[in-house]
């Protein structure tokens, strides 16, 4: 049911309340009816709270495959180059050479500062080596 509140609970609580009031001084009947009305009203309120949609917007969990991230890194200029180099290192360690040493900071700086054409050639050559070896 899409309604935020079930009217059946409210109607039952009202009926029990009316029954408790109409019994007058017959407390043996009125007190259990009134207690039942309160209990049903509590259930109605709890159900309404439970059915109420969350006010927070749902944040979708987005998984970006490495190819998508690599494309974004290619467009990021020098900032994305370091990520691409590290991605190539991870790929090579997983596929071919698990003992590949960590790249020195000087080597990383030299690779990051290549011209765009030279950097793409470096990436193409490195991918070709990894594909040939695996």
C-alpha cells in the first residue's frame, strides 16, 4: 500500500474509544477498551512512521570500471598521468611481473612531464608489452 497511513488502525482506535466512552461507569469494560484504543493508536503511529519515505535522497553507488577512470585520467592532463602510470604498474604486477619495483620519484616526475604525444606513446608501448607478456 502506498498510503502513508493505514486508516483501519485509526478507525479501530476511534471505535474502541467510542466504546469506552459509551460504557459510562462500567469501568470493568471501559478501562480495557481505552487501553486497547491507546495500543491501537500507538500501532497506527508506528506504522505511519515506518511507511514514511526517507527524507534523505538515496545516494547511488556508482562503480566506475578502470577503463572509465583511465579515460578520465587521460583528460586530466598531468594530474591524471601519475594515476595512469600507477594503473599500468598494478596491471603489470598482476599479469606479468609481481616483483616490479616501486617507481622512484624522479622517474615518476620525468614521466609525468612528458609531452602529451610522448606520454601516449609511452602508454601504448607499455600496454603492448603487458599484453605480449600475458
